[in-house]
C-alpha cells in the first residue's frame, strides 16, 4: 500500500495511480483524492502542480532528444521481464537540474504508459481472472553460475529440480541454485518470498533452503517457507518429516510434523507453534488463500501479490481489523465483494490500482 503523505509533486507525477486519475477521472478516484486532500491540506499545492503538468500532455506532444530516447529504450528493455512501477523508474531518470526537469517528467510518463501496456498484456492472458500455476520442468534461465526462477506478482509456478524435488513458488518470489546443484555435499537453494518444497530424500546430501540469513535443513520432507523482504519475519511450516531451523541469530530448533516456526528478524526472537493446521499455510499453491483471525495489514499484501495490484484504503484504522475467510480460486472482484457486504464499504478498480472506502470494523 502506498503512503502519499510524504509525496512531492515529482512523486505524484511519477505515480501510476495518480496519472490514471488525472487522465481518466472516475467517481471512485475523485472520492479517494478529494478525501486525501481534505485530510492533508498541505499537499494541495503539490497535487495541483502535478495536475497542471500532466494536463500539458493533453494538448501537445512532447519530443525527446534522440539520446534520451535511447537511454529510455535501454532502461525499458532492462525492466520488462519484471513488473515496473513508474515511481521506480522516476528515481532513475529524474534530473535535479531545472534545465532537464521537463524531459525527466516526460520520460516518467513514457515509461509509465509502457509499463501499463506491459501489465495489460500480461494480465489479459487469463480470461477468467483466476491465478493459474505454470509448470516447468527445467531451469527458467541462467544468471552467471546460478539458475534463477523469478515469479512475478499475479502468478504461481511449479518446478521440478534435477533431484526430483518439487517446488511450488508463490507470487513475487525468486528461487536460485547453483549450476552444480547435485555435485556438492549439500543441495542448496536460495529463496526470496514464499515456496512449498516436497524434497526428494537423499541422506548423503541434505537439502538446505537459505532465506534472509536463516538456514532450513532437511533430508526428505514437505514444508512451506515464507520470507518476503520488508515483512521482518521468516516462517517455516512442516507438513511431514523433520527440518532444522537455524541462523540469523535464531536458536537451532528441530521441527516435527504440524509445527510452525516464526523468526522475528528485528527482535531476533523465534516462536514455535504446535498442532497447526498446515493447510492454512500451504493451500496457496492450489489457489486457496486461508485467513484465520488475521489483521487487514497482513491480508492486503497477500492480495496485492496474488492479483498483481496495489490496494489503497482511506481508513488507516481499518488495517487493524481482523478477518477469517477461505478464498478458493476467486477472482479479484469476488474477493473484494467479501469485504463489501456492508453498505459502509465500497471499492473501485482502476487498472491495477484498487481503492477501498469505508470502515471495515467498529473503532
């Protein structure tokens, strides 16, 4: 979720959602931004400056010098294999010189439109709105001496490693391993994000998952690992077999079936839960999301990754509201309808931006 309170005029000009609202205003978008301005009147001048600039492009085309077009082309080519937000590109191309500021703004808008076109092509490949797994049997592509599987938001993937181990990789995640994966004393893989492993047994070569400094060591078992950047925790849920959890100042602990370990990276604290319902933490690979009395601030990032959207709420207090739900291969609209059972809740979808208005629970 985005926090616009610290945005400058430059930031607004480089924001996909803001550009879409200025160019294609709707009742939902108007309501969101009018509420934001009312609650943050000190941002009115910067928003109006950004609007004035964006409207310049309604009347006349802007020509960029050939050398700038070439650099933009290179930047776009470097980033089309993963989702790119205009705000990210804005940090790359924005010049602090007044003489080049106009061209920098134009570059931001150019890349924002190209990124939107890329998103549209990517998301319209599935006509029913469901998130479908993609199965591959070999390596996605090689990076230096490693094999790398990068799964963007909005997708899941099932891969089979050379030893027969199956790995379900969740949205917005990356798995890496060495070219000589089978030639060393251990089978090492490196995870960013979330994955479910069904490991082929080989007592002579333990299987080790590395995630943010933590090592999870197994011989042959099935378990789920979750460790997204920025969430400040690493989770491991064991379905069957045994695994050891160690590293990053965490105590070395061995998990048995139906146990779950959560390592809080900032507090350097390890928690272990017994007799957990493992399906709650592993069913995502079948397209099922399970929330068990979870706060909205934990649920929204999962929905954002699953459906490749950014979700905005106009009530900060709603983020502490707790929900229990099972979402079985639903479309984004169907999921949002679950939150709209009350007349006090509404939502609007603008491209890959979702605006939710109203209060989710009593204060």
